[in-house]
């Protein structure tokens, strides 16, 4: 595996790889099995795998955790190499933003709710950096985790609207054995917060089961159920708990049971904000296999 820090060097290195397919896994580093599952999938489907590690300042709001976001390049290099990454792109902030960026990509509607509402400017930062990375790497396929389901919806919309020649591959959420969704931010959790954070997965699994048994009479009732369950954990501070259509992320209408729904939550435990979700296929038959 080669670690590359400049755009020019990466473009040059990838030139000779373009007869085959290029798979791309964008990340902010501090790698865990969730990231590595994306690499595994990319390895299966592509000849060359590029991973980026870049903590993108543009997607962090004032007062968010940009400065204390966990970083460990040496560890990440070892994990990425063992997983079979061919090129690790690790640019500096000044390499990615040599001057103040006056151009940003704004995706409308799908960014209005959930994390788009509680983190203003976040998805413009994400869409902009992913656009830049797509222009730099020019991948055939790019791999994203469904833990960030709104991010997948935003990127798919952007790729569709702007005719990016790339296939977006959504991949299932990887969890700890006790159900907590893997996240680089989990290291912030105190043992007590870590224990109480399990309420999120427990609630989502309960939702899946009740959905299959058709126990909810409305989307509002479902959302209320989720809020009440999560609030049973004393340290849980709910940022949002919503039921929306997926991937448009709109309020479900009268035919809510026929629509593909997402139950999405963001919950603070102390200073740590965790997100998770479950997709429910229409008609209450079963949960979505991607989850
Ligand atoms: P991040 O480094 O948090 O920006 O994540 C980089 C990529 O890894 C994104 O596509 C995430 O959705 C994905 N990812 C993060 N956590 C998980 C997880 N637990 N399971 C699957 N994919 C994940």
C-alpha cells in the first residue's frame, strides 16, 4: 500500500490503473471494522482500491468536534494495508483547500431534516468534499455505509443530478457484538454512557419486530415509541427521532405502510452524539436486507 499526500501524485499513480475498475472508500480515519467492511466489498468488486482519510473542516459546524476528532495515521495505515487498500490518500487541509473555497455543492430537500436540520451546513461540506474527492480519484464505484443513511441519500441524489460517472454502493451497518453501531466517536463514551447507548440498537430492533407484527397504527406513533424507549436511558439526550420516507426523507403520507421508511435517531450521551437507523420495507413484510 502506498500512502499519498498530494492530488497530483495520486492522479499520476492512478493513471496506469484505469484499464481496470477503481473502487473508492472515503473516510475520516480512526478506522474500525465498519470502514474495513467497505474496503472488503470494494476488493471483491474492483481491481484497485483507494481509501481517503481526511477530516474535512467544511462539514463541521462551530462548536462541533473538529479539533478533538480522533486521529491515528500509523494505526490506520496498518489496518488499511492489512485490509488490502492499494492507495491511501491522506491530504492536508491546505492540499484540499489551498484557498478559501467559494464554490460549494448544495443538495436540496434531502438535506432539510435529520442531521441536515441539526447540523446546518454539514451536508454542503460533505457534498463539496465528496465532489472534490470524486474529481481527484475518478472512481468507478464508491462505497458508503448505511449507518449514515442520509449521507447516502444526499450523495446518490448529487451523483444523479450532476451526472457523476460513478456507481454508489451502499453497505450495511457493522455493529459491535452487543449491537452498538461502530463509530470513530464511540471512543469518547464513558463506560456508563457506552452501556446506556445500547438503548439505541435495542429500540431499533424492537421497532423492526413490531413493524413486522404490524403493531403501529401511524408513523407518529412509531416515532413516539422510539422517543419513549430511548428516554428510558437517563443519560440519553435525544437530538432527533424521526420516521421518514427513504431515500427522499419526507414525512410519510396516508399510505405510510406502503412506503419504504427510515427510522433515524441522533442521541447525545454526554458530549458524544451518536446516530443510527433502521430501514423498513413497505407493507410491513420484513426489515430491509441492507440494514
Ligand atoms: P467516517 O469516517 O465516519 O466519515 O465514515 C466513512 C465511511 O464509513 C462512511 O461511508 C460511513 O457511513 C462508513 N461507516 C462508518 N461507520 C460504519 C459502520 N458502523 N458500518 C458501516 N459503515 C460505516
